[in-house]
């Protein structure tokens, strides 16, 4: 079993890093740059907002504190799943039934944006279609039937299929589940290769990208000046695309998102026979528990197994030792299988689990998007499309909808925010066991 450091000044060690298909080393910002828009953050949100704006004719400078895709964008589970937010029906009192329907349609559009971006720029990121929601209890399967019916009522164009209990071995080689919902319009991909490909796409459109250029200060006004250790950017508009890695740049936004740890392990390459036994149709899979498991096969037939969302602010000392027992509960047949990689990272979660997209009320030329709550691969791309429309004066139903929904700040300040939320999640787990 290998031992890998979770964080480093460069990319964290992960299977994604070991299997990336391009080496991107961008310059450090030195001196002064001028642009229509400055974007802070080199993950999916920042990269795709840069692409959207450049395609609409604006000049863009993007600043990344570490490396492109260093955060959640380059180390997540790689699951590309329809939907934005959790239980969007809860917002009907604010945005109305039509607004809720629009959010659900945008959750479908979000995946289509990724599909289109990969095709337009020929990004090699192992994009594979097929996903299955896994039912831990019979009530989950009942909910899947309702989900299927609703998706069909929305005009969903991709195959949806309920997997009955006696059919589960056709999608997963485990006795842990009582049913499932197959969605052939969702799937999985190599997230770091997607981010690096999107960085190359942004560059091809004229976007100026800078790595290892952490922002130290922002001067607001009709012209915004963004400072780093070695340079500065002057721009008419600013986009904050930092998500779980705000580092105190904007306290109001920082207070509305909590960084939660999620962890992954990658096995040694499996034999074709064992890989086919575990996930016969090469789908991405995810269960329905609060501390969910999510997993899939890599292009070289490793099992990538993730989950264990942590709100404590402390990473496990040994991620492989922590995650391996969880994997074996699902796949005991992997008892003798070696773990080659282990890593983790932070995802941004908001109190109501809806992505936060808008502009600062006291700074109308400062836009932001954050708090994707585990749906970041698709929701980031939707947020970028919405920001691109709003910032160039295009009518954006999405921007108006997301801006209307209020978002509470987490109580307790930075010191107590994570422990309080950890207690709340413990209560959710206790309730989960009761039903």
C-alpha cells in the first residue's frame, strides 16, 4: 500500500496526476496586465467563465494561486451527473413553480455544456456515458421511480431504466443495494485532464493564464485592481471563482460556504474479468447515504472509490487505511487488491445545497460562483455559462433565478463553523438509520 501526501505546493499526488495527458506550466504574473475581466481561480468555474467571456469577445486574465485544476476540479470523483442543487422544490416559495422547473432543466443543460465543450475542443478526458444511482433502502427505489417520471416529463432525451433488486448484478458486483436507476445521459471522466484541456482551450481563445500567482489584495472601484506578490491586473469586472479555497479574499462569500473533505483511493489495475464483475457496464455509481460512497473504473481498469465527506476540518492521517474498509464493505472480493493511490480535497458546500451565483450587492462589477455541494463537474460549467451571459448583457434567466435565492452565512465564524456542521451531519446520519 503506497503512502502519498494529500497536499503539496504543486499538484497533490493522485492517480489523476500520474495519468494526466499533458504538462501545463504557466507563467507567474509579473508586472501589470489590463483586461476587460480578471478571474481569480483556475478550476472549472474560472476556466469555463474565461472561455465563455472570450467567446463573447472580452479580454480575460485568469489568476491561479497554485496550479490549474489544483483544487476540487483536478481531484474529484470524476462523476458527471445531471442536476444542480439538492431538492430544488424547496425554493418554490422564492422563485415559483416555473423557476423550479427552470432549475431542473438547467441541471440537464449543465451536463450538455460539458459534452459540447469536450467535443468542440477535442479534449481527451476519458468521457464515458452511463451512471447508476444505487438504492440502499426500498424507499430509495421508490424515489428513483418518481425521479424517472419527472425527468421524462421534462423531456429528458437519454435512456432511463429502473434496476430491480434481482437485476442489480447487471450493474454492480455487490449485495449491498436493493435497486437502482440507470441514466445514460450522465457518466464519468478524468477531471484533471478535462481542466487541463479547458485551460488549453482558453489559451487558444486569447485568455492570459497565470499560475502560482496568489492574490494578496483587491482594490475595488469602477476599475478593479487585483494585486499579487509580483504584479497586478487592472480590469473593469472581476469574477471570484475560488469555491472552497477563498483564503479570506471576500469574507461575505467565505462565510456562505464550508469546505468539506472528500477522499479517494485507487486500486492497482484489475484484471478484465474482475473489473467486469465489479462494474459490468463501466458506469459511475453512487449510493444514497449521507456519508455516501461513489466509485467507478478508470480507463486502465482501476477501481476509483471515494466518499466519507468530512466536516471536521481534519483529514484522516492515512486515507487508504480509512477508505479501504469502506470499499471492502461494497466489494469484499478486493480483499487482496493493492491500493496504489490515495488523496483527498475540499468541496464547497452551502447551507441550502444550491450553487451560489451572483454579484456582490455593494460591488456591481464583482461576480461570483461557488458552493456546488458535490455536483461541481457539471454545475461549474452551468455557472460559467450563466456568468458569461450576465456579464455581457445577455438576458440570463439563470442569473436572475440563482440571484433571487438567499444564502445564509454559517454560524460560529471560521473557528466553530466546521464543528457545528459536523454535529448537524451526525444528526442526519442518526435520522438516516431510523427510516
